[in-house]
C-alpha cells in the first residue's frame, strides 16, 4: 500500500513590483531600472491662453505679446521665449500659447488684445503639463515621435506640435535634458500612463509638482 501525502508542493514566494497608479504621478514613487535616470512631474501655471492673430494683424499682436511678457518673441514659429512672468510659444503662423506665472495674466492678455486683432481662448482648465527630465528624456519621447532631438537641430527654446500615443501634444525643450509636454486635460492621464511605461527601461522617479515659471 503506497503512502500518499496530502501536502501540496511548496513554491517560492514571488516578489511583485508595484506599478504606479495608472494616469497619475505620485511624488516619491519610482519604477523601472535602478537607479532611476529620469524624473517625471506635473507642472502648473497661473494662466494659459491660446492667441490667434487675424490676417494682417500679426505684427501688432506680436508686439503686444512681447510687451505683456516683457521679452522679445522668437522670430518664427517652432520657438518659444520666456521671462520671469510669462512664456510665449509661437506654435504656428499667427498662433501662440501664452503661459503666465500669475492667474491675473488671463485678464491682462485678454484686455490688451482687441477683438479685431486676435482671438483669445482661455485654456487654463483644458491643458495639463508634464515634465520629463534626464539624459534619456529625448529617447523616451522618440518612442512616439519622429523628431530629431539633437541639440543642433532642436535646441533649448524649440517646440514642436506632435502626437504622442494618439494624443495631440506640444513639446517644449527647456534645456538639453528637460522637456515640457502640454496635452489636453481629458487625455493627460493616458499620456502619463504611456510616459511612465516608456520610461521603465531607464528607470524613473516622480518629483514634487512644480511651476512652469
């Protein structure tokens, strides 16, 4: 008569790595390769507006935006410029995104531009901003966009409109290793989910929320 044991085979406990909550950046969390080489964080801004100059009014609008921001606007689309109080993106011919450090900039910009010169749309609640910084930041973005991020071709102060994981986005290069990505608020959770997944091979940590300016 054979001796049949009722004991179940013993298995070694499995170690699981907690993944961040989908669509959220929780300060202090880290995931992927160690040590992490990237930092992700959300940014806020006091004011965020889109300005569209009407035909034949571009020169007047750029002059007004320069005065409001306290800086000289870039000479062509695909660039941005900033001062301590504002950052102005020239995203396309006659179209600008104006980010102000203070919420009062919304009324200030709207009041300074005449209706016959430009259309002004308040996007403060319609956009979220995610920053990715680190030596591999451009490699992560290149998983979704075919942009030459070589500093000679896309230096600090350059911007591009693109699509990341089917999400329309504006990418700003703030320095050689720092990029800010503006995306529609309704799709920002999906952008964060894609970005955290794409950054895993390099390792990342989540920094405290910050300000654009």
